[in-house]
C-alpha cells in the first residue's frame, strides 16, 4: 500500500515537473512567437532578458513533451469536476459526454495559446478589458516591484501608486475642477459605490435641496448592464441576468435605451424622444424622490447601441432640471475603447459621477474606481456650525458626514501601480488614436465582408467597440433566433476566433455579435475576423 502510494506520488511529481518545464516563469519573460517583437518596455528601464527560444519552441510543440497528452486530459478532468465557469452550461462535462477545451497556457498581443497547441484570436479582449494586449512584461515587472515594496495597504491609508493614479485620472477626465477617486476592485463595486454616494449626497444636501433626504431612486435603462452585485444588478436592464435571483432591491426604475437601428425617427428626433421619456419618468416618479440616472455612453453588453449625437446633452439638461445626478458607467468605454480616452468625451458632457474598471489596468489587475466631481465631493465634508457660514458641506451630523463605505482591496497598491503604468503605455504608444483608426478599419472590413449578408442587419460601433446585429430577415429586422446566433459564435471559436454575443440579456434579443479586441490588433487580424464571420454566417 505504501509502495503504491509512493509510486503514485512520484508519478504526480514527475507530471508537475513536466508541466512546469513548459510554463513561463516570472523571470523568463512572456512566451511569444519567435517572430514577434517585444511590444514595449518602460522608458529608461533595462531591456528584458533575452527571449528564451528553447522554451518558446517547447511551448509551441506541446505534443512532443513526454506525457503531455495525459497532463492535458488530467487538467480537463479536474476542470470538469471542480471549476464552475460563469455564463457556461457544464452539464455535458459533468456527465462525461464531452471535455472542456484544453486550458489556455499563455497569451501574446491578441492571441491565446492553449496547451494542446491550438490558438485563438481574441476579438473580445478578454472581457472588453485587455486594451494594451497580452504579454506586457513591463506590467508584470511593475506588479512585481510594487508587491515587493508594499504588498497591501488598507484603503484608508494613502500609497504612492494610489495617490498618483487618482491624480492621473483627474487629469485625464479634464472636468475643469479636481475629480476625486474612490477605488474598488471591480466595476460592479464601483457602481454600488456610485449609488451609495448619490443617495448620501442628497441626504446631506438639505440646505440646497430640502427634498434631498427623500431622494433614493436610481433610474437606469433597459438592456444596460451595470454589474452582478445586488444594487448593480437591480440597475441592470437585462431580465435573463436576474431571473431566479429575485426579488431585487426596490428603488430602481427603467427607461428606454437609444436604438437608432430600430427607431422609425431620425437620429436627432430619437435622441430628443428618449430624453423626453426620461423627463416624464422623473416627473411621474416624483422628482424629489430620484437620486440619479445611470447610463453607459454607449450601451455595451446590451448590444453595442450607439446613441444619437444629441442624446447625452439632452439627458444632462433633464438631470439638471430636476436636481438628479448623472452617473456615467465607463467600465467598458473608459481608457480608449471608443477612440477617445473616455466615452463621454465624444458627446461634450460632464457627469457628476463616472465609474471605471476593465481598461484601467487592461485586466492585468482587478481594479475599479468611482470618480466624483468636486461638487459632489464637497457634500461629504463635515462643517460644524461655528465655521459653516454658507459653505457647501454635509448637513448630516459630523460623525456621519464622511463616506461610510470601504472595499478591502480598493486602491490596492499593486493594482494602482499597474493601472498607472498601463495608462502610461496607452499614452506613450498612442493607443487611443490607434483604437479609433483600427476600429474604423474593422468596421469597414466587416461592412465589405458581411454588410450585405442576408442575416446581417447592421454593423455599428465606435472605436474598437463594434456590434453586428443578426436578423432572420433584413426587411422586417426580425432578430435571428438564439440557437442560430449561438451556433455562429461556436463556429467562429472552432475556426480560432473568439467573438462575443449579448447572450443571457433580454429574451429574444441576444442577436448581437460583439467585437472588442485589444488595441494592438493588426489589420490582417481584423481581416481574419471578418472572413471568419462570413464563413460562420454562410455555414
């Protein structure tokens, strides 16, 4: 018995050693195809170690490694048994009817490499987030240095990366007055913070607005996604993300979202109509009960719905007329995705609150931020009667005036250091401009390849945030059914291209394919995406 256990232990150790021999270690630098150059290194920093060609060759010839096939199968068994993936039906894995795909081993630029030697062009940039592309050794080194120096700090204290990143975000937002960043670990948490802040702002705003303490309602839009925590999910306008999780918290109201493709009006009139609908909803709910309106500059997960140019300006006017705060969810659109540093910069509006995540670190570290205007921030200052003298400040008791919320990993010094360097890379390499240029190229290429296809209703988007609406009939615009849309996504994956879809959102309207690749995607890769989609549609 002991001998058998020892033999099994030695066999397992040998397998682990074989696996480790093919996996990149932090000191090796990222694995890359031998022909690919290093994308960037820190200005003034020493060059990274020479690329390990022997390791790369091994990584690209997995089938030649001793026992490697059995290692892959072992990982697949473990994944099927122990890992619960989001947004995935795993019955066939659990019942041994099929196996999970081979695990992804590493990634470079826009390409994912799996243990079985297969590759996939990631036209979704992970989850809309790997803006600077995969394999940035510079960010790994920054994370290492930051972790050695300060592996954790309570968010109640200030670290150098946290302070510098908040300052940089304020500069980039360019709101003419200082912006103030409350850091979280995700976009969902950033939106939760935004709702708390909006409600406390009004509760503490009695001198300027006597109805302030009555304001608790949050208005959002149908089809919008704002996160998976309780409040953020309640604000989400996607029924299939919430069915079975009810009841939802009260105080969340929905209005329509811009959808020019399905509007019978001109774009300008469509924008006016939607703003008028928001105005009417606020009045019907009682303006003195409404705290904030939240929306994305461009609806992303709900189907890449680009608003009319006049829409956000009209929304800003409606919010101002009723004393309602405007929250812009820039978790997807922030940091260059739409071809501007922030989505709202396209439309000439300034929000009261903006929420950020994803592109803030390009997904290299979990980090979010809820950033507020100077006006909002001032209402969280205590101000004793003796020194009040008309100053804008909280009217709550001084012990309650501050923001009484905290996220353990908010403003993590390692994440903030990575975020700061990520933004430096975006600026240094002109990646915002590149997102605009490559986005225009991708849309043009898609239009030429599939724009006239019988199942394509519209190709739309801004920058490298692109949607392809699938229809059963171009004249009636009847959405293509869910099974057919899912099959197209699977055919693309089988052909080595990862595309997204607004699945599990609104019943009957999960018919939009979504493309949000890294900003470093090349023209030939855009062409491959278009060709793959055409083949998948024709199959």
